[in-house]
C-alpha cells in the first residue's frame, strides 16, 4: 500500500520508517527542505537510537522516500498527519495551525476512498474541525490513530507497540466507522497478526487517550517528587519509599522514580493543553489537578538550585559548577523544556561559572542558549569543578568512576538530582553526595564559605572547541 506521512520530525520520521519496514511504500512529506535532504541521505536530523538503521533499510528496499512536494503524496491510500501541536505562544492551548495547514495542503491530492488519519496529540474537537476542511470531499475517510512513542525508545515503540487505537466515526459498532477500521487494519496487518491489542473507539475518546495517558504519567512523577520533598523534611529516603510502593502491583514502579522532574516536547505542553480542555469543558477538578502536577514538576528545578546553593553554603556566585546533561532525558538530543538547562540557567543567573556537557545535545543547546558555556568532553567539563550536578541520567554518567572524577574536580561534591548514583561508593571516595529526597551523605571537608574562588581560569563563553560535527538546525516545531 502507498502511504504518506506528513511531518517528519520525532514522530513522523519514525512512523514513516516503521511503515516501510512493514512492506508499505511510504513517502514522508515535510516543508523543511534541509530536514528532507538529511533524511534522504539515510540519517535522521536528530538523535533517536535505531532510526538511522531503519531509514537505511527503507532506502535499500526502495520503499521509503522523503519530499517537500505534497504532490508526491498523490495516489496514497492512507495519509498520516504527524505534525507538531506545540503549546500556543499566548495560552496553554495546543497550536493546531500545523495540523490545519497539513490537511489543507493534502486536499488537492487525495484519491477517492483514501483515509486521512491523525496521529498528533490534539485536544477534543480537533477532528470536528478537520471534518469541516474535508467537507467538500465526502469520498475521503477520516480517522484518528494516536501515537504513544517515547523519545529514546521510539523505534521499539513503533515496531512493538503496547496497543493500537483507532478513532472512527460513530465508534466501534458503527457502520460508518467500519471503512476506517478496515483501512487501518490493512496498514497495521503485521502488528495485528503479531497479537498487538487493538482498541476501536469514537473520535472524542481517541483524542483524549494520549492526553489522559500523559496526564496520568505526569501525575505519578509529580506525586513521587512531592514525596521526595516530604522525605527531605522528615529524614526519610524517597528511593526506598518508591521501591516499597512499586512492589504493590496496584501501583507498580514505572514512573515512580523521584528526581528533577519531566520536560520535553510532550508531557509539559500536553498537561497544560489538558488543563485548558478541562477549563473549556467546565471540569474544574481536572483543571486544578493538572495545575498542581505542573507546579510540583517545575518546583523540582527550583529545589535543585536551592540544594546546590546549600551545598555551597549559600555562595553560588563565583563557584565553578559542572552540569552533566542538557537533553530533557537520556537517549535523545531534544532540549525542549529541558529541566537540566533550566537549572543551569538559574545557576548562571546566581553568578556561578557553569559548564554544561551532554553526549548528544550540545549543538542544540548551544544554539538555543549561547549565554551558557558548553564542553563536549565530559573530562574537560569536570576539570576544576567545585560542584557537579547530574541532571540528565545518561548511562555514561551513571557509570562514572568516583575516584577518576575526583582526580579532576577541585572539590568532591555532587548533587545527583536524578538519584541514580551509588551514593555509598561515591561517599567512600570522599564525596559529599546529595539527592532530591535522599538527604545528605557526608559533609564537606572544609567550610565552602572560607574557600576562595578557584584559581582555574574561566574562559570567555563558548570559545573552546566543543561542537561535535556540524551544528544542526534548531529543532523544528514539527514532531
């Protein structure tokens, strides 16, 4: 089957490559010519494990191409809308302009009986809006197939998804929805044959499912972070608390790990959009609930800065600080709403000399925040540090040797804001270790306030060669 995927960002590029791997002929459409050129060389313009290999397989079989011309989508039997729905610049609502533009651009090229299927995360009522755009084409099918990808594991999530959700007109028992269901079954036949669960529902349910799922995950994360604050106040340890809670099968341990909180291009904007939907539908309980979840999450960043200041006895100004991590989570180069960079900016505003390092996100972070100092080499970034903050839990940071790092820094103090280090092993090497919700392990060997600022010279911002490869274009609003 010929399929088009409109929008080739974090969602669309993965979806296109996955569909090609299932045997379909797929054309990815995007208005960003540079992105399309990059993809047509077999390389994603962002970091996503396994995607480059999937792209190259698609090109090798000649089942996958990318284009900026919507005319190349003509004759496709299914068109997937995978464009971004970022938060509006003037409110908490989702910006649907990309979805609307993509649908209008497809109109001249829709074959009779073709299906237009949305995958982007949208508020309730979006399908009704698109129905109006497609009103002059009653011969075209409309469906909604929400995505459940996680950056860093998006390829696996596409090849072996937890479930497939179809939003169809009238819901699962409707004759009107049968044609859309059949079209999507043909697209996902390999997954259905493999036993992947499939749920057919009405449009409103399909529109809500992704937002409701993200709202629940955000609630779980903010809950355990609220418990972390309670643990710090009471002397308890949130890592032991969450482990015990997670053993209850009704609760489970996933998304029950306390730390710096969540960021990225999905969870933060989705819970705010969810809140705006609740306001519009006059459901104050959801509105207030999401407000608390968002507040707790953002509060973790301020708490990390407060703990860093406390570790420096209140003297952040002039201190040499190394931040490990710039991406909002490991295994991606996405810096959208990154908690790590938010904390780094707050530390710099307090007068600290901040150096940020990250395995993949340095280019993106440097272009977005040129006022910060970046270093591609973890070793060089750690040299002379008086305080180290682990803010993105990359495996290579988890595996750091406390003895080796201790030979590089000026003072052995680390704030593990993700609670992933073996505090005992680091303490045994003379480190003062703090976490969020885990208390303090050891005390500084000397009062920080009595130590003069470091002798290590601080170079002008961004003068050292830290950029790996060619600077990438800033992340697009398209997903």
